[in-house]
């Protein structure tokens, strides 16, 4: 038991190795080309979002105009149908009776 304990104490008493230095910070950072690439991507995303919003706005306005035109066309058809019905009713009346 003493020998095992002595071996553990001896292993714990040995100096731990110092960590080796990692890679150079200059090799890890993206550098100026990385910044240019990220800036280009950010600009592209902003431009795409602006284009998407413009297209969505156009589609919304077109659908509202289409709804208004459909409503006007339906109202005109109903007025035309009402006029035809009135003319037909007037023709059906026999004035000699």
C-alpha cells in the first residue's frame, strides 16, 4: 500500500509540462482579404434585401389594383344585367290588354 501511495505522490510531484505555444495569431486571423470578402457578402445581402422588398411592394400594389379592377368590372356587369332585365320586363308587357 505504501509503495502505491509513494508512486502516486511521486507522479503528482513531477512537474507538468508547459503547453507549447499555438499557431501564430497572424496565421489565424482572416486578414484584409477576409475583411473584404465579408464586407462584399454583407453588401450583397443588403442589396438583395432591398430588391426583395421592392418586389414585394410591387406585388402587393398590383394585387390591390387587380382587386379594384375586378370590383369595378363586377359592378359594371351587375349594372348591365340589371338594365337588360328592366328592358326585358318592359318588352314583356302587352300594352293592348
